[in-house]
């Protein structure tokens, strides 16, 4: 397995409390600035395949816009039903103001 660090933009482009969808790798990724910490998780709800980037960000949680499942963005944990499966998480590095996300192939 090969690991690649992909540059996905600057940390200044992602204000605290904001999130965006990235179409990279094998699945969409949700990139979010959670209280000053940049995090990345799978953008697809594990319950019904809805894009979480269309949901609501509340502190460290994102709520799915389809059925209201809630996930912790710090660790990907499914918090509220109907989702029971956690989200995949991705490692992030910030180098000279650039956001790098770790992808495996």
C-alpha cells in the first residue's frame, strides 16, 4: 500500500466552523475546521449515502441532512441513530499554511 499526502488548499481558506466537500481519492472527503482544528472524514453518511457536507456543523459534530444522524468529526464516531457505523477518518498535516491529507492507494 502506498501513502500519498495530497495538498488540498490553505488553512486560511477554511474558516473555523466551516466545512467543504473534496472529491479526491476513492470517495468524497469532508474537510472541516472544528474549533480551529482541521479534520477530514468520509463525506458520505453511513446510513443512507447522503453527503454530509450538505448537513449542519455544530461544534465537533456534523448532522446528516437526510435523516439526522450525527457524527463526531474528531474521531468519526456515529453518535445518533439511524447511523450505526462510524465514518472513515483521514490524517491531516499543516505545512507552511497548506493542508495535506493522507490518502492510501
